[in-house]
């Protein structure tokens, strides 16, 4: 897949200990890449990075993207060809609790990545992963286009909107006119899949409750989100990265990656319960504080036309794969890793 672009390339994944980063690192390894991971330590022993034993299968460096000198030293040592930048503070509610850390990680961390790339010749391609929440949310049912206004009421969303502005500024100022590196941003969010144990995410919260035979509590049952299976956006990131590597700035800029359909929180939870086999829901009174947007959808027509990428799965299939992946997490590290590889290979055959 991906025209063998990644085979024998040195590919840096920042945030490899995170949910998306760990899955991406596994896929890149299977594509024959020499994978370098750079990230903070895993937060729990249940994280995908840990239960897969990924640290024994790639080169991993503990590091903070806010530390420019540490980043620069790592780049100088390994001279990556391709970068996927996923390291970030990824949670809306955590952004409310720790806004300064959210801004410094998401904005200045990205600035540091771009500064290092600007001053090193080895890097040819950079894909920076932001979020679907970088748009100024007008609570409208139309999907947001890449050219729509950026914005964010909460610190997390605002940090990602600012991150997009920084990326565009660097592209316009330093990475155009046949420069050494080609830069693009990938906007996706609300991703589900095995190995995600983050707090205040709906599917991990569901799995924690179901494993304890507790009622699943939800506050915003009618909120609508573009949930998608982990391998859907990752396939988009990889395709974008491959085209950037081969054709350069033609594929620079921002790209949306989203699912075929959007559904409500309640519909998603009912899907999870159905695939798990049992469970109950309790709807709580919503809190007036730390309010999230009620409706969010992406327009993915640019990726469909420009990258020849599109999602393969409906939400029911996405939830089934996700539940199946959670159910194998009590196996040994090598067995879990092989299960992850199997899901990647099966997805590629769809």
C-alpha cells in the first residue's frame, strides 16, 4: 500500500505512546518503515502502546515536544525522512482544567517541530495532525470545509485553531517554492478503537462501565459527532504523507478526514451496548460548565477528490471492530500486537 513510500524510510511519530500514535506506529512498522517514536511516557498500563509491547518493536525516546533542544538532538541523531506529528494535549475537558499547558503543548510544541524541520535537510514530508474541532463551530448541520473559518470557544479547540494558523504561516513563509520539506495538516476527531483509555471520552468510559457491570452515564445524549474507526483516518494520514513525499507541495495544506455518517451520543452508546452484549444507560443532567458543541460534522469532499481516499465503514462496523479489539486486551503483549496487525491487514482488504 501507499506505493511503498514508507519502506526503509526513517519515519518519526511524535505521540507514539498515545492512542492514535501507537496504532500509526504499528501500521508504519508493518509497511517496512524504520519507526522512531518521541513522546511522554504512557499514562496507564492499559494504553495501547503498553499492552502491545510497542516500545520493544520500535525505537522510542521519552521527550517533551516543548523542549526544543531535546527535539533538535533527536532529529540530528536519527535524521528522519518523514514526520507524523501527533503529540498533543488531546482532550477538551482537560483543556478547561489546564489551559496553559494545553496552549503550550499544542501551539509551541508544533512551532518547535516546524522550527527543527526548517533547520534540517533530511525531512521531506511532515503531516501534522490537528482536529475537527479547529473550526469556529456554528452548530450547523453542514460539514465544515477546509476553507471555513477557524476558531474555538474552549482552550483545546482554540489551541488547535491557533496551531492551524501557525502551520499555514510556516508553509507560506518557509515551505513553498520547492523547499526541502512539504507540510500538510490533517483534521479528524472523535476516533474510536481498541487501546484508548483516555478519561472523559465516551467509548473508553463505556468500556470501563461495562467491565464493571455498571450503568453507562451520559450527559449529552443528543450531541452529534463524526465518530470514526481508528484505521479510517490513519489510512488518510498515510495516503496524504505518501503523496506529499512523491509530489511535494501539490498536496500541502489542510485536509479533512471523517466518516460516512454522524450519529448522536445516545445512538453510539446503544451501538456499543449491542456489540458488547449487555449494558444499560442513565442520562444525567447536563452541566452548565465546560460546555461542548452539540453538533459537529466535516466535509471530506476534498480528500475524496484530491487524495482518492474515503471511509470504508459504517458506524455499526466501526463499533464492532472497536469492541472486538477491547476484548483481546487481556492477551500477552505479543498476542495483542499480532491482533492489531491482523486488524490492519483485514482493514486493507476491505
